[in-house]
C-alpha cells in the first residue's frame, strides 16, 4: 500500500520510505510495485529507472518485456546526457544493456557510434561499425566507410550483361580502388573462397580524404 508520508503529501520522505521498503523486501512483485510508485514521485531517479528496467529485463515481479526494459535504460542514458548525473562509464554500461536486448539494426548502429565515442580504446566498436557499413545494417551500405573502419572489403561490380546496371562503370571504379590497394576485387563468384583466403594476408591502404587539398586549391585559384 501507500506509505503514510505519501498520503500526507511529503513526497521526498515517501520516496525514501519506498526505497527502504524495496531494498529489504524479498518479494519481487512488491519490490516492482514500489519502484513504480517511486517513478510516479520522481521519474528522473536514475537508480530507480535502472531497477524498473531490470525488472522487465529479467521478469522480476512483472512479466518479462525487453521492449519496456530498453525504454527505461534509454531514459537513464537520456538523463545522463542531459544532466551529467554520472560519468561515461555509466553511460557505456547502459548502452551495453540496450545492445544486448535490441534487435533493431538502426538502434544498434547508433549505439555503436556512441560507444566508439565514449570508449575510444575499444576497437571492437569500430569493427562493429565497419560491419554495419559493409552489410548496410542500420545505415546505408558504404564500402568506403567500411574501409575507414579498417574492414577488409571484397567487392563485386554489377554488370550490364546480367541486367544489374545500365552500364559497366562500376567495373572501372572497382579497378581504381583495387589498383590503389583499398579493396579486393571479386571478378567471379567461383573464386569467392580463393579471394577470402587472399583477404587473410591482404594489407589494405588507409583511405585519405582529399577535401582539404581541394579546398586549398580553390582558395589559391580565388586569391591568385
């Protein structure tokens, strides 16, 4: 039931009362009900939001529902970003929780971006981003961006003869990238296994942007 302080309108003391009750209560359903009431009193309490998320995540005191669990974990992340209640380690923890639960490719892609920014020493997130760009999962497929994330890329050009494209310009593009040492060309799918074996020893070149050089050349043209 409701704490008498809650009935009297003293919400801060009522919140403390519900927290103390839930911490010492072995009954999962009663703990969950307490968390819900605390949420009604203060919907920005990060600790309580995490506990509600965990209840739905693990089915403790309520029917398991990963979508609702994700919603609460994302709320925690939102408040961390907005009010800086906690440090990057806490944000990383909750992003990982969402990552374990979500099957939404777009959501996973966005989380990999955030994790790569927050945990710069972890190369795994960059690899996962590379896979997203390579496979077009959660974002537009891009071999160039996949390469920038240090993924080894095997590319097959679409051909006019098979009705895959209106011309064969992709073969020329592939030849340029291949000659530059950026990608491995796949000229026949019969040689796919052979090309995959080559990829094991293939050392790719880093793609450098020419944007700065181009801008300087334009500036020179204008000033001179």
